[in-house]
């Protein structure tokens, strides 16, 4: 049983660590939408949409800042994003629904919505989830992103 759990968690972490590319080449890894507006407007719209669903943002990962700050340290001068943030949160209702079906769906929590800016092209997206119960999470994420795109 312990070996199975280690394998399951390793697989989930590996899938979760897969990069979601901001130029729609992410294919099955992520759903990405173009945003008509600034990065700051997009992050405000995403934050407002998440809170508007009655959810609490647990953490905002300033991934773009981290990449810019550490590039030279890892021997790279490549600018990946001009800005990139990931909003991390959970839904007690949706999380309970999917974890009651399969407790190992915990591997997908917390959920994240990212906002990127690359040379003025602002995008909002989220990681795609497997078929089955996790599609409830994907529907929630898409609802939030659609709300952000409308504002």
C-alpha cells in the first residue's frame, strides 16, 4: 500500500509540475484564454472572480518575479514572462465532492489560475484535470476565468 501511495503521489506531482505554456502550445496541459487588458487588470479580475465565488485565495505565487530574479543564478538570461502570477485556492464544496469519490484527488488541491504577460500579450488559464470527478473542478475554474474575462 505504501508503494502504491508513493507512486500515486509521485505521478500527481509530476503531472502537476508540467509547465503550462502561455502561448496556447500547452495542448492538453492547460486551458488558456487571451485577455484584452493589462496584466494588473487581469490579476484584479481573477482575484475578484475567485472571491466572487465565495472562495478564499490561500496564496498568490509571483512566479514571474521568481523567474526574473533567479535567471542569472541558474545561468539563463532568457525572459520567460514579463509578469506571471498564480492564484491558489480551494473550494470546500467541490473539493469534498471529488475527494469523497476518490481521496487521492487531494493531489490536485489547491487549484490554481494563472495570469501571464509576455511582450504585452496577457493570458489567463488553468491546468486541465483528468476525466471523471475532477471535471467538476475544471468547470469551476472555467466559470471563474470566464467571469474574469468579462470584467
